[in-house]
C-alpha cells in the first residue's frame, strides 16, 4: 500500500507546484496592475493589442508584438532584428513563461518601448498577461 501512495504524492507535487508558482506570478502582477487602474483589462483586448501595428513609419516598419512573437502564442517566434528564435509565449506550451515577475516586468518595459515607442499602461500589461496566460 505504501509504494503507490508515494508515487501518487510525487506525481501530485511535481505537477502542482510549478503550476502554482506560475499562477502566483500572474496573480500578483494582475493585482498590482489593478491597483494602478487596470480595471477593464481582458484577454480579448490583449489579443487585439498583440496584433496591432504601432510606429509604422519606423526603420522596422509595422512594429507589433507579433513582429517577433508571431500571432500564434503556441508557436516559436523570431526576432525581427537579430533573427534569433524565441520560444513560444503561451505558458501552456512553455511553462517557464510568466513565472518570474522581474523577467516579465523587464521585457514589458523593453518590448513596449520598442514596439509602441512608450511604456505600456497598467491596463495594457494586464490585458497582455490575460491573453498570454492560456
Ligand atoms: C523586437 C522583438 C520583440 C518584440 C517586437 C516584442 N518582443 Fe517580447 N520578447 C522578445 C525577446 C527577445 C524576449 C526574451 C526572450 C524570451 O523570453 O524568449 C521577449 C520576452 C517577452 C516577455 C517575457 C515573458 C516571460 O515571462 O518569459 C513578455 C511578457 C513579452 N516579451 C511581451 C511582449 C509584448 C507585450 C510585446 C508587444 C508590446 C512584445 N513582447 C514585443 C522580443 C520581442
């Protein structure tokens, strides 16, 4: 009786702990963004913003999040400047995604500036998170 119980507990712990860590990061970030005024964020808005073209008169014209990450969150992307491949964004395919608060904030800052010419608002970031976290 003891061995199957142990195996069961091992399965539970290896499967649930990473999922919880991932959720905690997203939940914490969403709470922060909500406190900064992101009251109407949604996955639908995130999807729309992801594909929206900003800065169309720049050197790399037609800048959007999809320029590097593609429109398919489950697929790998490709950096439009360096050509380097980028792992899929969806946390369902790539569990490392959205698991580190600092990393998410760092890349939001950098990528929003590059794509939109400004930092994202709390509402935009919350919508991106809701969209990517599928
Ligand atoms: C010029 C290319 C490029 C564009 C455009 C771009 N990204 Fe990224 N993004 C990257 C790279 C490179 C990384 C870091 C490598 C990695 O995590 O695979 C990254 C990482 C991220 C991450 C970190 C996710 C995590 O937890 O691992 C988020 C969130 C993100 N991007 C969101 C966005 C959003 C939102 C936009 C549009 C406003 C955007 N990106 C546009 C290249 C880009």
